[in-house]
């Protein structure tokens, strides 16, 4: 019944229900955070983090039930059979839409630890959500512009040091860190402006993931190379809530954390060149995978919803 509502109505109802169910968890998050920070002992903190992770998993699971109740989207999720909810992962997806985070939640809920991603420092002031992100140990990053560093050279390296400290929080509890290495959502205009060598992707930026691997590489179990494809055209976040995505494909490749991927990206030029070459090759393969998926889907697509 819900799946056959008009798209606008579906979109409004999905947003309202998502907001309500998110707010529903806030009191439980506050209680867990209270004990976590009032008694900052390792055992208590670990217990608090474990409870918070279970809350996030429940929140993600309910989100997924909402989408399945309202949407007729066909989900094709490949390569998630051998993952572990108690592992440490670095996720490298391409970035297509504002809906990508919800798509990743659908693909990985209860298969790996709750997803975390780097946020701009300014987002900590977002009402309610800033508090939630802070309590859940989402890493906040403050990037200094080149102009700021020229005026205040003593700030050089401070942003990276803060990132390192943020990563240290993840040493005691399983985590899945998302890094959208393209830095922004793909669009043909951005592709042309960048002169990207890829047909379906923007150029990847290596510094962020190199730093995460340098900080946590020995602790991370695997790297998950994730290819997100919207075969009938990329939908916006609003269109996703309205159920406009006929089909979504998530293809996952499980990669080892090889020793040659751990090094000093910012001071070792030889390592930097090798790391960039590895990432560019990974992106070239991902671009090819997207093309193959689109061709296969176009051959059997019944048309848009």
C-alpha cells in the first residue's frame, strides 16, 4: 500500500518518520553519553561505546525498514558475504548522490560496524545532530586554507594532528570509516572542470586515506572498494526519499591492507607517488566496473519508474 503512494507524499512521510525515529533515540544516546563521560575509565568507556554502536545499528535497521516499506527500489548488493561486524574497515566508495550514505547503510547494516565519516568542524554546531555525531565519536576535521597557513605558519600540520587524535579513538572498538576520496559528488560539469581521465568518476584525492592508513593501517582488517551505481540515472536525496530510484547496485571488493600502503605520505615522495598510482589504478578499475554495470542494466531495463 505505502509503495503506491504518490512520490511527493512518500518523500514527506519518509522524512517525517526518519526525523521522529532519530529523535526517539536521543534520550538513550544522552544516557549512554552521560555514563561514558562521567566515568572515563577504559572499561566504562568501552561499554558506553558498545551500547552506542548498538543504538546506531538499531537506528540504521529501522531506516532500512522504512525504505523497504515505502520504496519499490530493487537492491543488488554484491560482495558482502565475508564481512564481520567486529572488524575494522576503511570504505572507499565513489560519490554519486546525497543518498549515498543511506545506500551504504542499506548495504552494510549488521555486516560491519556502524559507519563513521569525517565531518567539517563547523558541523558540530548543527542542532541535535552535532551532539549526536560528537557523542558517537565521528571525527571532526578543521582544514586550514593555504592563505591561512601563509599568514599563520605555526598552524601547519595541526589539522593532520587532530585527525590522528580522532583516529586514536577507534583503536579499542570496531569501526568502519568512510572516505569519499573524490571530495564531492560527481557531475559531468565537475568532471569537465577537473579534466578527469575517468568517464564516471572525479579524480581521487589520496592524502586523506593515506593519513588514515598511516594512523590505523596496522589495526584495519580490510579495505572495502565500493562501487555505487544508479542505473537509471543518479537521484537526489529528495528523489531517493520519494522512491524514484528503480534500482541501485552496490558492488564491493574486499582488499587487503598491504604493507606498501602504510607510510609517510607527506614527507616520503617515493611512497606518495606509489600510493597515488595505487589509488589511480583502483579508480580506473572502478570506472570500468561502472561502465560494465550500466551497459548490462541498459540491456534489460524496463524503463524508469
